[in-house]
C-alpha cells in the first residue's frame, strides 16, 4: 500500500512539473483595458530648411550670471557651504530664435522623489506649483520680441537633494533649441533666456 501511494505521489509530481513547463512556454499576459499611463511624445523634429539660416549656437547675449543674480528680491543669494554645490542659482544659457512660440517641457531627471518647482516667464509666475514626474510635462509660450527669461524655482528638494530636472525647449517647428538638466537647492532658480529676433 505504501509503495502504491509513493508511486502515485511521484507520478503526480512529475506530471505537475511537466504541465508547468507547457504553461510557461505558452503564457501570454493579457493587456489592461483601461491603461491610465499615457506617455507623451516629443514634438516631431523636422530637418532644418536650407533656405532659412540655422539657429545660432551658444550664448547670444553677453550676460554675466553674477550680474543676473545680483537682485536679491528675485534671486536667493548663493550659500557658501563647502562641498555643497547646488545651493546656488544656475544659469542655463541664452539662445537666439526667430520662432513665434516655444514649447518648454520638464521632468524629474533622477528617480521621482517629489521635487516641486514654480515657473516664471519674465519674472511673472506662469506655473504656481508643479510636481515633477517621470513623464515630460510642460507648457507653450508666445515669445515677445527681445528677451524672454524663463526661471524654474525649486520649491523643495524631494526626498533626495537636490531638486533635479531634465528640461527641453522646442521652437514652433519642433526643433530642439536647448536640452539639459538643472540641480538646484530649495529657493534657488535655474534660468534660461530665449532671445527672439
């Protein structure tokens, strides 16, 4: 009797193991009907038109970041803490464009840790509080002739310092004007200037 019971257990175990292998090879997950995660795609990039002059690279305006950040009402003064380099404002450059509108997009550059920012255009708040996520989010702006200054103020540093973000600036044809990252502490700003010809 014990032998028969032992033989039945061995055979059922062998059949179970064989059945698991069959299921593993044919298994296909069923996709969810309501997928709430939507990935935003960047604007389509178009090749530059040979008839129009290309965008100028590099700094257009002779702006000294030290002069830009001297106004202590608009910009928090740099903290002189040895070994901590993000407790300062960050100048991201100035760029010439002849586009009428620009799209600015940003996301958390590191892992999503609750970083929050406030966005200014020419010293006026256009986004009061934005929590940075893994997917890009942003806004479209109408550029005025001359200087268009965009400031990203770190409202916090999330659960891991500093406030980190990746940003992209596009012209109205979807071409990238500037793409980079910032690393700033709470209360400090990252600044980019678009100069419309």
